């Protein structure tokens, strides 16, 4: 901007003679200079008040807040549990929260902590899903009601209920058989209790 202003002043000096054609160009140059001068002044950082200057990277009050922001970044980028530091760094370095922790050691420690927590979370989610599948399987057997008696064989139950998605949700056949056997014990106990009541 300053170079433009210097060139314009040189042009004005050349044009300030008695030629009417040059006077017309001089007037246009003066108007142009008048419009560019405020823009150049506003563009300089000294002219902008500190409150209005663009803010840099966020400064975190303490290390824990920085660590939380860094972990939030890792979660947002869906960082895997087996990713190396180099792979993670390439994916997150352009984000402002990357600089929430000062040293690479702190960042690596936060990554390691995040990955360990994520492994625990994923493992617990898998357990919960498996527990829900098993409960749904047993519920399906209970809904079958009189179709399943204490003498019913696994193969017969499969022929009747094998198309139900809750049956197929428990993928391991041994687990299906174990759950079925446990349910048969429950049915047998119920049948015995009913027989005892009938005899009285």
C-alpha cells in the first residue's frame, strides 16, 4: 500500500503542470489517493485498537483445561486406539486445540490416556451389546411359551425360532445352546412347581 502511495505522489508531481489534460488525470489521482489512504491506515496493526485486532490461538487457564480441549480434538477427529503419534499429529496439527498443551510429551501422554480410555469404552460397549443380545434371546424363548417345554430339544427350538433375528443375533452356536439349556432348567422348575400345585 505504501508503494502505491509513493507512485501516486510521483505521478501527481509530474502531472502538476499547466497542461489541461494532465490536470484532469491529476484530479483523478487525488481522488484515488483519498480513497486509498484510509484503507492503508486501517490495514496497519498500529491503527487498529487492541480489542479489535484478530485474536490468536486460545490460551487455556490451566493444564487440565488444555488437556480436556486436546482430548476433545482427538474425539472429534475420531482418533483410533492403535494410531501412532505421527499419524495423529498429521490429522490434528492444523486445529487450534493442537497447541492446548505446550510440549510434545504432554500431547503424547494425553493421546495415550485418550486411547486407553477409548479401549475401555469400546470393550464395555461390546459387553453391553452382547448382554442385550443374550437378554433378547432369552426373552424370545419366553415369548415362545408353550412351544418350548422341558423336553424340547435344541434342534426343534431352532426349527421353530431360528428365523427370529434375536436368535441370529447371538452368533456363537455354543452360546445359543447354553442359553437354551439355562432356559430349559427354568421351564423344568416351573413345570415342577405347577405339578406340585396340581397335586394339592
